[in-house]
């Protein structure tokens, strides 16, 4: 159960944060 909540929060946060981070980095670079 300790890995269940940690893996669920890391899985969605990794792809979700990388998507907005990559777009925000491109916009900030401009």
C-alpha cells in the first residue's frame, strides 16, 4: 500500500509535469 499511493502520484505527475514544463520552458525561452 505504501508503493500504491507513491507510484500513482509519481506516474501522473511525471508525464503531466513534463508536458506543461516543456511548453512553459519554450514560452519562457521566448
